C-alpha cells in the first residue's frame, strides 16, 4: 500500500479503506475502529523492523535479552506517538504504508525516552526493562545488577539508532523526508531531554512558577508528532502552525489529566506534579505556610506518611484544586476543537480522530 494506491468505498457495514470516501458522518462512525486498526498496523511494522535489525545487530553474548525487551515494550505500547504523527500526515496526504512506517519510527524515540526515565524514576509497578534484564543475568554473569543497568542504557541508545534507520528507510521519497528531518531531530532531542526536565521538576518544593512549566511537559509528546507528520506530508505552513497549536493544547490537557489520575501515587511518593503546583498557586498565606512546612518526600514510617497525605488532601480540597484542573483541561480541549474548526480543508478522518482523542481526555 502506498500513497498512489487509493480506492474509494463506503458501505453500511464496512469503513472505507482510504481517506477517499470518508465523509464526516463516516469518520464519526468509524474513526474509533480506525484508531485501533492503525495502532495494530504500526505495532506490526515496528515488530517486523525490530526483528530484522535484531538479526543484524544483536549478535553479542546476552544480546537476545535486548531483543526480547524491545519486543515486550512495543507489544504493550498504545502507539499514541505514531498515531498522532500519522494523523498529521493524513492532514494532506492519503493513507500510505511508507508513511505509516516513517511515523512508527517515532515509537522507538518514545521507547528510548521511557527507558531513560526508568533508570531513575519508576512511575508504575511494572517490572521494567532494567529489572527484567537483571533477572535474566542472575544466573549468567557475576554482577547482574550492573549488567541490568548498563544493558538498559545500551538498549536506550540502540532504540535511538533504530528510530533513525526506520525513518530513513521507510520508503518515502527524499523530497518528503528531507523537509521533515529537522523536525525528527528536534523531536528526538525534545523527548530525550524532556526526561531531564521531568526529573528536575519531580522532586522540587511546589511554587507558583512551576505550574506552567509542569503543564508544558506534556507538549512535545503530542505537538511534536503532529507537526512531524504534517511536515512529512508537505502541508502548508499555516496548517502546520494550527496543528501545532492543536497539539500544544492537547498535550497540556493530557498532562493535566495524567497528573490527576496519578495524584494518589504522587502523594505517596512526594512527587511534584501539575496538581500539586496548582494547589500552591491558589493557596492563601496560611496554606502556603503549611505547605512550606511539609517535606518534599513523605517520611518513611507508614503512620507519618498517611498523616502527610491527609495534610495534602486537605490543602487540595481547600484550594479546590481538582475543580480548577478540570476547568484547565476543559479550556485546553476547547482550544483543540477551535483549532480543528479553523481548518476547513482538514480531511474528515484526521479531524474525527483528533476529536476522539480530545474526548477521551475529557
């Protein structure tokens, strides 16, 4: 399948295979299914690429564990980054297997970024790549912990190399690849260095100035892929600018929602978030004094930790922080819908898909 292979179609039972034939009504009906199908296609393209590269690159002793770790991470991914980039492509071009492969390469950048974060800040209870590699090494090497950590660093670097190769070898002509290459490089830097910003903000005492910075941590992962896909498709600068504005608003809304969902865990671990920073922003003098007396990290003993959490919950309730965050999310999602509204020529499929992603955040 490539950009020149187009076939219209629209029946009562089956969605059309290409953008040709997608009306707004069709898109509203079939876009949720399309999102799932495209995620599966991106995952298959990635797994096929990694399998081929593993045969070429992973020949050193113990290298098979790297292959297994990448395959496992890809299999669990929701393919959000590549989907956003492909929607940027669809803003101007029809469906294309080569474009799907080029945008799927961004998932390897996201994976490299996640691996870097894992080395210093595990946000979930998942075993993680480093733990899996350490377990694998216990009966094989003298210092399995050192091997696990070092192999994880190697894997992150390898994902960056593979991402570039997959992008360059996707099959798109140089006339499309060349203008998008600077954005690809910028996105790679943003995703990698973004982890440094995330780590920097994660352990600070709350302050008013941090609220906006915290919210913007979600921007590169959404606005960057959208702009990359649009540039790859060769769309007009004005369309790229609006799509970036849409991505900024959607990325901020996603960050705010993610921090709300993760609030109980962040309170337990004493981690800074947009929610905590917003509470500080709206606290009165007495609450500011109380916040200033709280430690950055809750005390180890369970009883004191629970007291620490109760104090923060009282502050969050007093400042009506959750309601304020919900209002911020609604405002940013309204901006997403406004941006889509000022793009009258945006095809029905990417328009409907972006509306769905915004609705899911809401």
